[in-house]
């Protein structure tokens, strides 16, 4: 889940959503599902903003993707807050068996 600045236009919101979706696809994320939750009032002001545009992304992939996505969001001036949660109900991706050299 991430929150975009409320003063962004529809085109800028679509660009931000596309940017993070493309980054996930490049990293090998699977079953990417994006839900545009719309503009909502924040529980408390963040950087002088009282509203934000909520976007929820669900995807399958290894935990190494999280750091790269969060870094991109942290560096963006359009994202005012983000939160990554691991869904325990989904089965974790099975790692590839390591080859053992004799």
C-alpha cells in the first residue's frame, strides 16, 4: 500500500502506478494486482497534506523485491507514505534447490 500526494493529476497518478508496476515486473514479480482506492482523508497530516490517493498492490515474489520497491518510493516526491505487509495466508515461493558441487 502506498499513498500519493493529493494534488497529483490523473495522468501523474497513472504514471506513478505504471512506474511501480513496471519495476515489479522487471524484478520478476508475479500476479501483480493493483487497486486504486481513490482519494481519502488521512488519519493525521503528513507533510502538510490532509488527504492522499491510496493505491494497493498485491503481488507474489521473493522478499528481495521489497527493499528495491521501497527505495524507489522513498526517493519519489509523489509518494508521501508506504507500507509493505507480507501475507502469511499465501504460500511462500519455493526457493530453487541449490546445486552441490562434489
